[in-house]
């Protein structure tokens, strides 16, 4: 099917529209004139919809809210939202970020929410009859990971990688010393769910003439649009600014992408002639500045926020290890213009301060 030519092709739908990435996808689309059907679980939640209504107010496109649940997708929960849409941006996943209200999903539930629900979403797209493309938010977890034992140090991941190597060797590469593979729902629900959702999505696309395209983000930062976005890595950055240690900081190698660049890529992918069913875009660093070992990440934050004692002065040992991958393909094929990692981190921190999540000064 051809690319969508723009807002004149009809409305578009975004699942996970209230979330951090989904909200930026909605914002980007509305700013480019699209009428967006924004799907979240509960449209009466003002904390999750106020910023979407503000985006609607500013236009030039519009936002219409729909209550839909991934776990009711097979029963047609998204049918109304997708009716007449030219494209669907499937961003939603139950990753436990609203555990206070909805509980934390078991590995089985998380996996089902990724794979079964994505297929049910695609069925709703097919039912709509108007949907040409689905842009799926997968994850770098489906791209980066353990390679073959002889893989080079600081291997540069590309869109050809499935968790660090070929798709065929996934189970083998996840075997422990005991010879038992960890590539199971129980041990790797998220990564396996994203890989299996992508694969099942492409097969569905092939069979049904709907192009399924994926974006695979790594560590996403950028301005929060509301308090519910204080989760995942943004939350960790806020902890560092408050002078606390970050969870897992010692071991982490960062690979930073701006949430606004993910949103832009999603719209460009829907409108581009360069993509086909099964195209993937790594949403990762644009250069080495975004591939930061833990100590350099914290030093960069300290430079950007001199009024905050980042992690109370704690720094993990320096290392040469980097989590490598670049968003070159999106830049070259779609014409994506990226933010620098420093601007991304600065804008994240400033939005945490503006929202009152982090004080203006922490000494
Ligand atoms: N943040 C990252 O660094 C990162 C990296 C790689 C991939 N991703 C992927 O990006 C996507 C969005 O992540 P995010 O960081 O924006 O997370 P987020 O802020 O927690 O957003 C999650 C979204 O999914 C929706 N959702 C959750 N469970 C649902 C359910 N059962 N039914 C319907 N909607 C449901 C939420 O809606 P409610 O308002 O109803 O809760 C929310 O809009 C996910 O697919 C995630 O796996 C994120």
C-alpha cells in the first residue's frame, strides 16, 4: 500500500496516547495538521488527558479521546477509535508504569499484552478497512543484546540485529552455563514479547496488505508533558538530580534518543515512500555523545545542572564499554533531524524542574 499522503487521508489513531512517547506522537501529528484519535485506558483521568486537551486546543489538528484496553482488544475495544483512520501508531504496552492504578503485570500478562494484543490491534485495523500503515513502537530490547561469543567489543548494533545477533540464534545465545535457554516468557517477557510482536505483525501485514513498520527505541529522554510521564528513565534522571543514586546505575551503559525524534520518525515513516512492511528503525543515539558509559552520563548531567549535586557525588568506575547503535537509517531514509544528547538531557531535567518534580537546586 502507498504511504499516507497527510491529514487529508483522514484521521489517524495513537494507542498509548497518554504515555510519554505516545503523547509526543500525538503532539507531533497534531502540529502537522492531523486529527488524532487518542487511545488510553480511562479518558476520565484528568492527570492523563489534560496535556492531550491542551495539544488539541493549540491545533492545527485535533485530538479526540477514546477509552480502550489492550486486554480487551480482541473483543473489538479499538474498533471505534480506528474507524476511518489512514494509519495507526501502536505505542501502548503494559510495562507496569501505572502499577498504582493497574497493578504490575506478570511476565505472562506482559507478553500477552505485547503479542496477542498487537495482533488484536491489527485485526481492528483490518476491520476498519482504511488503515494503510501501522507504526509499532517496539524496543531496542528487540535489537540489542548478547551476541555470539566471538562478537567484537563494543559491537555496533543495526536494524538487522535481533537481540544482538541473528533471529535464528536467539535461543542459543540466551543459554546459560547450565545449557538452559533464558529466551522464555518467564525470563525475557519484554524482549521476547517485542521480538514476537514484531515478527507476528510483519506476517500479519504480509497476509493482509497492511504495512507494519517498527521503531526500536533505547533509553528515551526529553521533555515530560505531564506528571504521569515521571517514569522509566526520566524518573531515574530526576532521582540523580535530587542527589540520590540511580537504580542499576553502576552497570548501565546509556544509549540516548530524544522522545521528540521518535515522534517525528513515526510520522515520517507513515508518510514515507522509502518504507515497506517489516522496515525497522533503530531509535538510538545519533553519535558517540549519546552512547555514554554510566560515569560519563552522570558527569554530563553535572555539567548541565551545576545547581544539583548529581547522585550526591557518586560515580561508578570509568569504563570503555559502550552500548552502541545509531539512528543513521532514520536520518538517511526519512530525513530525520535529531536533537543532540546534551540538549535532550537538558530539556528532560528542565521539564522535571518546571513540573515541580525536582527542586531548582539540590546541594
Ligand atoms: N521509555 C522508554 O525508554 C522505552 C524504550 C523502548 C521502548 N519503549 C516502548 O514505548 C512504548 C511507550 O512507552 P512509554 O515510555 O511512553 O511508557 P508510558 O509512559 O508508561 O506509556 C504507556 C502507555 O501505554 C498505555 N497502556 C498501558 N497498559 C495499557 C492497557 N492495558 N491498555 C491500553 N493502554 C495501555 C498507557 O495508557 P494508560 O493511560 O491507560 O495507562 C500509556 O499511554 C511502550 O511500548 C514501550 O515498551 C519505551
